[in-house]
């Protein structure tokens, strides 16, 4: 395997079918209980900012930023950074998170939240280490997977 740490991380907005499929691949691998079809990803791309991350030419992760639906104190954005398991602990997640957080602020977010599959221990540790605090644990109707909502403190 190539040592990607020396490669510059490149993050690009998702455009076109190939990039939609790459974003979908990362999302579905990291959160299989919420696997999406390509049509569902297309719909998300219309509402949210989706980006793919590459180390050199290798896909290493993706992000989602859901802009605030309301203004003022209710201006809450959701940021989600996903890094494929072989590329974790190389600083990619931190770079993706920082970029997504900055974008959420550009969209006018007064508060920032994230959602993590409870089984994704790496993801929970990552969010907690960046100042997120758990606000709720739940399962979706008819499902058994536990989800964790977190809000950035301060």
C-alpha cells in the first residue's frame, strides 16, 4: 500500500455521477444501516453540501454539511466527516471536520450538531474529542441500530 501521508489532502464538492457514487460508497461503508441509493444521494446533493476527500488520487473520505433550516438561535447546521478505516488517524478527519465546520459557519450556523452510529466507536471518540456532547441516543422505528446525536459545546 502507498504511504498517503505525504500526499496533500484534496477536498472537492461532489459534482457528477462518478463523484456521487464515490460519496455514496464512503457513506454506505461507514453507516451501512443507513445505506443510500444513488437517487437518494442525488436528492441529498440538492439540499446539502456534499464533498469528497482525496489523498492524491485516492478517495479517503467524504463530508456532509446540512445548512441551517432557520435563522437566529435556531440556526443549527449538521456536519458529518467520514474517513474510510484504512486512512484514519492520519489527520484527514480533522482536516475534513475543520473544513465542514467552517462551511457551516459560512452558512450562518449559530450551533453545530452531528450524528454518529453508536457502533462507530472511532466516530464517537472523534466527535467527543472535538467538543461535541451527546444530546440523545435513539433507534429509528423498526430498526435496532443505535444512533447518537451530539451538539458542539459553546
